[in-house]
């Protein structure tokens, strides 16, 4: 239990650096936490996030590996010519819309 508490303190004290090194924009993280921007920055400056808030931040940041994997897969698809042009996507969308809702 002591180790967990020490880890919590370490994370709490370095949350600003953790967020700064995250590939996500601060605005995105703030939006996803549901904390107002002024309150978020105050809590970050004072290092006074509640444990539940730190957990929510961690859950947002922990999406990173799967998110980055999706981006890597997309880049590989583009490199291999597996993609659709904007006009192709619009055409398919229009066809689906017309099929479902008519003229």
C-alpha cells in the first residue's frame, strides 16, 4: 500500500509534465475531463487534482497506444495506396443518403 501511495504522490506532483509530454492537446484533455479550463489550470498549477480526476486524466491519456496504432495503420494504408479520395467518399455518402431518404 505504501508503494501505491508513493506512486500517487509522484503522479500528482508531476501531472503538469505528464500532460505536457502527452501527444494530446491540452484543450482535448480538458474537454474530456469535464473540468472547466480555469479550474483545470488552477488545479494543475497547485497540483491539487482529486484522485478521481487524476484517474479520468489517466484514462484519457491511456487511450494513446491504441490511438497511435490507428494512426500508424492509417499511414501504412496511405503508403500502400489503400485510401479513398474526398470525392469518392462524398459520392458514396450521397448514394447512401438518397437510398435511405430518397430525393
